[in-house]
C-alpha cells in the first residue's frame, strides 16, 4: 500500500544514460533511475515520503546516493508510524 505524500520538485536533466539520470534542482544534483529524457529537458521529480530516511547530520552509516540536509519542523506520532514535516533549503 501507499503511505505518505509525494513531494514534487522541478528540475533539469543534466545527464541521461542507460544506467541512470542526473537531475539538477537548483544547485542540488540528484541521481535517479534511467529515464528516456535528453539533457536540458525540464522535468518534475517525485520523492515519495516512504523513500526518505532521516539520520543525524554527519551520519554516514547508511549508503545513500542522494543526501539532503533538512530540519524537522514538526513531528506527529501515528500509532506505529511518525509523520515528519521537513524543511529543506534548496541551494540556488
């Protein structure tokens, strides 16, 4: 089942090959699964809430390709789950 909210960010394709696609969102660069798009194309990137892991700044224990620095601005406990509101400063 689907849990959470999808976050949509506007970006631009920097590179695309058979293995992956590189997308710039401002000065931030994300790696995604391969997509049939050409460099320079404007795209929308969806980040599913359940695909986000929260770790302390400086924690390198988890292998992650895309890391963002964020602040937890709200936390709501929902039984065995928690909903977090994160604030991300996207570099321009």
